[in-house]
């Protein structure tokens, strides 16, 4: 294996471990704001995938960019739907005053 691949795998596993540790220690009350923040990050990845798809770097790059656009769009829309559903759980029944 090349040194670049080993370093990339090291960073990936370190990020996965750190992310799991951070998310598992978040109190339940903060999950909705955290979800809204991760939706914003997903929106940034959607912009990046749009740039990759439309960058005319080659056929493979355009196809991978299109797949990334689809995946990021599903992630953003699903995240907002789930966040909206969670926020509706906190509304009082009988209307807002």
C-alpha cells in the first residue's frame, strides 16, 4: 500500500471514531439543533458535488459528481424532513398562541 492510502485510511478511521464519540455523548435535548447543523453541512457537500458534476473534468468525474449530487440531495431532503418531524413533536397540541 502506498503511504497516501495509509494516511487516508488513518484519517478516515480517526474521524469515524471521533465522530462516534462526540455524537454518542450528545444529550437528547440537543439532537434537533445538531441535526439542523448537519443538514447545513450536507448542503455544503451538495454544492461541492454540483461543482464536481459540472466541472467538465472528464466523463467519470461528471458521472461520479452526478451520483454525489443525488446522494447529497437525498441526505439534505431526508434530514430536513426528519428535523421538521422532530420539531413538530415539541409543539403544543391545540395551536400556537
